[in-house]
C-alpha cells in the first residue's frame, strides 16, 4: 500500500498525520517507510 499525504498550506498537520498513520500501521504488524520531501520537518523529532 502506498499513501501520499500532501497539500499546499504549511502548518496543517500533514507530517503529524503521516507519522500517526505510520505508527498505527506498524502496531498492526505492517512495515513502513516514511519519507518527508520537505526539509522543515524531521520525523525523528515527532
């Protein structure tokens, strides 16, 4: 499964939503590769 979370407006919570979906997928036994194309957010800081 491939999910893309995107939008134009900054500060809308896209990275938070993506991180929470990734956590849920891993909790359900799935594998996740989380990539952020914008340099302002680092998933390791969430």
